[in-house]
C-alpha cells in the first residue's frame, strides 16, 4: 500500500493536487502539459476556481445589492429626465416630434452624426441634451427609418 505523506498542488497553478510518494522524487507538475506551459511562462489551461458556500452566498448578496443600486439609478435618471424640460418652444416641438416617432418606431438606433443608442432612455437623454440642429438631423433620420419600416 502506498503511504501518502503530504499533498501539494501542481506548481503551474491549475489546482490539481499532486501526491508525493515517499522515496520518490517529489513531482512539481500534474502533467506534461502543465510542466510545458509553466516553462513557457504560460498560465495553466484548466484553472479551477473553488468557491466556498460562504463566498457564493456573499457573491449572490453582492449581485442582489448591485441589481438594487442599478434599479435605483435607473429610477433617478427617469426622474431627472422628466423634471428637466426645456423652455424653448422650438426645441420643445422638436422633442415632441422625436418622442412621437420614437414611440411609433419603438426607439430604434438612429444614424446621424452622433449616434443615438437604441432604447427610450437613450433617445430621451439625446432629446434633452442636444442642439436643435442635432434634433433636426435625428428627426430626418427617424422619419427615414419610419418610411423603411412601413
Ligand atoms: Zn497542473
């Protein structure tokens, strides 16, 4: 019977335990592949990350917390967007026009000089922050998109 004295891990860092058999020269690597990769200065190919239940629980809590923070941030953006309205009637009319087309088209991406990302929020941020010139370009692009959809 082989008496296993101690157990060490593969020197390449792959996480594989190596059994040291007394009377034998201690092995450093679990496999020829790990030895070769280590000699070439490469990381092991099969890194095994062992996560304890406590760590898993902590990570899940962190994810839940980040999800909540993200939802709160999105709510805040929505609130700020609805509060920040322009007093310029021309801009207001452009915004309304874009809003209507956006709703009709379900907020697609628009190809103008600067890109409006898809989604209601991206459109609204754009409508509030951009100049009238950019809004007109967006209207033209959106109306073109509307023609292509119909
Ligand atoms: Zn290894």
